[in-house]
C-alpha cells in the first residue's frame, strides 16, 4: 500500500517534535541542574536547535508536504463517510499553515539572534536578581525588546506588535478584547482590597525537608503516577512535557513561606494533568497541532483550578490538616490552616499573591509590556515605572529590584504577551468551575470525599480532550454555554471575602 501524503506529513511532524523535545530537555536541565559555568555551551546548543527547528518549520519541503496533504484531504472528503475525522484533519492543516506562515516570514538570522539573546538574558537575569541590580540585566533586556519588536514586524501586519507577540500564547487575542476583560477587574479589585479588614497573619514555618515531603504527599493525594511525573527544583516553578509519558514539574522552597512550595506544586500539577489529558496522549494526534494545548489561558485555568479551587478550599484544609500537623505545623486546627492559606494582604510577589490581589500584579506587567513594545517606554525606566504602578494599584512599593521588576523569569526569555494568560486563566477557571458544580456537585463536597478522580474525569471530558480543535474562547462557550465574562471571577472573589472576613 502506497504511503499517503498525510502519513508523510505526520512523519515529518514527528521528527520536528523529537527535536523540540530535545530542546525542552536542555531547558529543563538548564533550570534544574546545569552548573553555572555550563551556560555558554548550553547557549550554543539551544541556538543550534532553534536554527534547525526554524529551518524545518519554514522549509519548502514542509510547505509542499502541507499542500500535498491538503489536496489529498480535499479529494478524500468527497469519498469519506467520517466527516468528524475530515473536520479534525482540516483543522490540523489550517493550524499548520498558520504556523508555517508565521515561521516563513522570519529572517533566520533573527531566529538565531533571539535564541542567543534568550539564553544570555536568562543567565544575566539570574545574576541581576541575586544581586538585586536591574542594570546587570538591562543591556540584555534592551536587546530582547529590540529583537521581539523586529520579530513582530516580520511576522504580521494583521495585529499590533504586542498582539502579534501574544498570539502563540493566546491565539486571536486583541488589545480591545483584553481591555474588555481586564478593565472591570481594574475598576473593582482595588476597592475590594481597601474594603477588607486586614487579619493578622499567623507566622509559622516548616523546614525544607518537611515542605518537600508535604508536596510529595499532595501529589499522591491527587493520584500522581511516579512513573509519569518527576518533580525537581528551579529558581522559578514551571511545568514541562518532554515527550509522551514524560512530565516534569518544579517547585522552590521560599524561606519563611511554608506554603509557597505547596501551592506551587499544586499549580504545576494542574498544568501537568492538562498535558496528560490532551488528545496527543492517545497517539491519534501525536505531533499534530490538535494534540497540543489550545492556549496558555486555558493552561493557566487548569493550574489555577488546582491551586485555588482545590488546595485553598476549606474542605482541603480539613482533609489535609493532620499531615501538616505531623510535619511540624504549629497551627491549632484546620480552620487556622485554611485562613493561613487564604490570607489576604497586598504583597510584592506575584507567585505568593492571594487570589484577590493577584490580578493587579498581572495588570502591572501587562501594561508595562504594552508600553515597552508599542508605547516607546525605555527599558531603563522599568524599575521606576514598576514601583510607581505598584504604589498606584496595590498601595505598596518594592524596596529593591529583586522583589520588584526582577522577580519573574518571563522577560529574561523575551516572553512578551504571556502574562495576561495568568489572569485570563483566573477568569476561565471561575467560569468552568461554576459549570462543573452544576454537572457533578459542589467542589467542596468532592474534595471532602477525596473524589479527585471524578474531578479529573470531568476536566478530561470537558476541557482536556479538545486540544486545539477549538480556540480558547470557543472552548469556554462550548463548556459553559456563554462567552467568557469577568463576572464569575469577581463574584468568586466577593464570596471568598465574605467567607474569610
């Protein structure tokens, strides 16, 4: 039987994904175990793979394979009774064409320059953060901003420069739509913060070993398969998939913050369980676009669901308190643990932020990014602008660069356009949580009974299984029967505040 054009395209995509997984493995190692002096050679490795991947993704051979598979599909469409499969294949082809057009517009020299700048940017960011000195990072940051602006110019005239950079993270996003989602939050959350009665925070701590043990017990509680999921440490927690049946997550121990690693582990678990549920894991769409996450907004909705709706629930504290007590937690009962996990206070760190103030951290970063890419904001002004906007929105000001504009890894890799995904994830999580409760009962009751499998089953059948067969906003509407709205999240915040305060 002759090999079809579709199968030839699939084989090409598989080779590309293998190269991408090698790139991801090097990234994992860079963040978790690579010695500092290995940075220069790692930069060479990552730059080389980036060049090879770009060449494959923009080659004439790839273009011809897509076109041949498309023509073959058009011919088979007239003969096939399986219109659902035809529709999925058409979606794959359309997504591949979209990505090919994006890649083919890029100058290979720019791709190489970006890969080098990202590697050097990450290295300089680590040093700058350690020394709390933005000036160390500044020249590399300026280079990344310049290169990303040039990238946006080369890729698209359909979107604004910042919108163009945001497309890989949130396809179809526009500034007009984003403002419609975010402005109600900016109008409402600062007033909610001012209206709360600040409760005294219980100061307690756990040793690193106790924290690590609790994180391991948490993943066991959720049903982690140790043959599938490995946990490491990194300066900034993240989740990454290195291949079928190879999922990695990281956390970090923060001195004086006994819940930081625990919440980060829950967050990254949410990312990982989404990846594990994508259609690529059935191998039907392995290496094809449909087997991938539809957007980072959806991705973040899954991580935030496990962090906020599960671990921050009263039922979870009740269920898990004895494990904390055995680890050395000095709190007296599960209600104290629940209030500690949900303590509300404007702070400087995004990762450690509570549900109420978190969105303001994202608004500051998003607005600064847009001003950097489209508004002519000089990179050297970032520390001052950062501090100013924190004062305006959260009423607090960082005392140094490390606790201010150097706290996140994203800009060191030129990942402009990523930050809104976190806040969109909050909105999506709130809306799908409402639908989940209509379908299978109150989340608190499910947690109290330890029915995590029931929760995962619902998520896999309503969220994970779609992959990229629909975009993020289509998925939200498919699941909840309405367009995404900030109201579900705002209502959740108000309800939480009433409960806590």
